[in-house]
C-alpha cells in the first residue's frame, strides 16, 4: 500500500507540511493532507496582488471558456490525486469522498453533477448574478446603461472561503469568483479536502493561472487568518461557530437555513397530491443542505399529512455506501450522530412534541450498519411554535410539522433561507413576496431543494465582490 499526499497550495505552489492529517482509503492506501499554520497563511496573503494580476491579464470570455472546460475535466477527467504522479479518476474521487464524509457513492455523484452544472452553466450563473450585464465589465470595468457609463470595481483583492465537509455541492458558490477575476483562498473542511482540490486541478488544467488558488487545510486559528486576511470572505458552519463572524460586514455567513414549506389554505385539502416534493425537500442529499426543508406549516389536516409523511420517511433505510439506491448518509464522526440523537431524545421529553416516525421505522433512530453510524429520518409533530424542535435543523433528514393558520405563518417563520409556498392565492403570494424574512421564494408545490442557476439562493456573489459607482466626464478607452 502507498501514501497519497495532498499538499498545501501556497497561491499555486505545492508545499508539504510537517503537520499531516492521515486518512485510510478503501483500498488500504493512506491519504496524507498537509496542514498549514496561521503564520504561513499570513505570509502568503501578502502576495495576493500578483494573483489578481494573473487573472486580470486574461479576457473574461477566455476565463469563462476555461470554466466550461474545467467542468468536463472535473466530472470525467483523470486529475492529480496530490503532488505525486498518481491520477484520480472520477470513481476514485467518489469512493474516497464517501469514505471520508459518509456520503454514499450515489449522493457523491449527484453532488458532482451539481457542481458540474454550475460550472458548465457559468454564463447563465454570471448573467443571473449581474442581472445580465455584459461579461466585458470585468475587463474594462465600465458598462453603458440607459445612455450612461457606469463603473463597476472590485471591493477586494481576494475571496476567502471556509468550506464545510457536509456537502460537496456548496463548492459551486465560490467558483464564479474566478471568472470575475477574483483569486480564492480556500480552507477545506477536514473531511472533504478532496472536492476543492479536484476542482482546482481541473481549473488549472483548463487554463486558469495556478497562482489564483490558495488551498490551506488548517486549524480554527488558520481559518480565522483566512477570513480576516482577505477583503471578502464566506464562512460555512453551524450557528454557534458562525456567531462570532456575524458582526463583520466583509464576512458572509452561511449557517442553518431553516428552510420551510408553507401550505396555503387553497392546497391544504389536496396535500396527498404533493407528498413527493415534501419528501424530497426533507430527504434529498440526506438532509445535509441548508435548503433542505426543516419545518412544514399547514392550516389544517396536520395530523393526516404528518402520518403520511412519517410513513414515507421511515421507509428510507441505511444501505451500503456503494449501493445504487443508497440515499442516507453515514456520519464521518459517529460521536456527532450520537450527540444529536441524545439531544433529540432529551428535547422530545418536553411536552408538545412527538417523533411520529418512531412507530413506523425499522429500528431506532441511531443505527450502526454496514460499518457506519446513521441517523434514520425523523419527523416531529409539534403543538407549540415555541417548542425547541419547532424551528431547528440537523444534518440528517429531520423536520417538524405544525398546524398554524395561514394568516399567522409569515409572523412566526423567522429568518428563512428558502420558503416553498404551496399556494395560488394572489393576495397571500403578494404578502410572501414582501416578506423580509424570506431569502428565496418558490411559489407553488416545489421542493425547497429546487435550484435555478440564474438565481442564487443565498446572497449575490457579484454584489459582494463588486461595487457600482457613477462615472462622469470623458471616458478614456480601456
């Protein structure tokens, strides 16, 4: 058996650290990941000006072409495993990703498809972010709107990103920065250094300058160095972790989404026709996404709907990681699964909440199977909006269901990343569209997991990285 080494990328330059994280792969090989200290990261960030110059020297149209080529290399290509001569096939990547994160191979491939779609549709993504401004704005900094010249300029020399390990698909959020000529400095999640490293290798092979990429597996201290050493940054994580970053305007935090399905009175009697999108919203990607549904609100028929949903969710069983129908992920850290299960059992002792899936599932919520630790899907019926399980989320298929009058729903949902409102009521739709608590709104019986690349579901990367200003006087050709 041999060792594969994933290096630090010091703005494109591979570097082997004395501090290594080690993982064992399915074939017995050892995967070694170099770990950067905060001092090394701090020194490298001083060289970001050259990274930006390398991107600015390339026309945006060319960069977009590189991204489209990189999409195919990422999905289909054999790319460097690390700093050695061995190449990683897509199957190698999916297998190692499953072993390190707990995602079954099927969900790993699904996430590959999501990232590939974001890259191959990069023109549509950027058009959505810029509201269809021409790509040339990133070359000249100037576009003409309504007969006037308008200047867009970068607010930062780099984008720092603290990545999670729960879902490879989140990597699609930082990719457009490269086409916008902004270098990236990435801290990968401990359990998933594979996805950002493979993406970087695909983009370098497609033509992007290697100095545009910083890749720093590191500690919490090193992560803070990335966030506070770059002009704009994105942090993924749980609410407790992200709370300390919330006051800083240059850091965009992506925590719990608390996404919801609101069933209007005009759909409340026909809920049986729309079970599929509700089950999908709760269980897709094994409940690991911030856009998974964590609460369903309905004005009547709660108990009948809850019973039907509980039966469907309880039928989702743990399967081997390589089973083609596996849709439930194991936990990379079994202690985390046990802690969640214990916390749920503790909160279920509080009056007003019942785990309805318990009577239908084939075994306890916490399951040891196929060499992994799983949490079986859980649907909790809550009587009280103030119950601690009424508006929360966990990293597995979990949701609460409550009976709330339609007229009160918007008053009680709180900040919500995605709302799928099952309604055709024009007046209520108008209220939904003016709600300040909803980040992304789906009108109709759609899963909260429904994504259109032209419409970002959280924040706008272009507006985060670039700023508009008025321009007057004689424009010198750029």
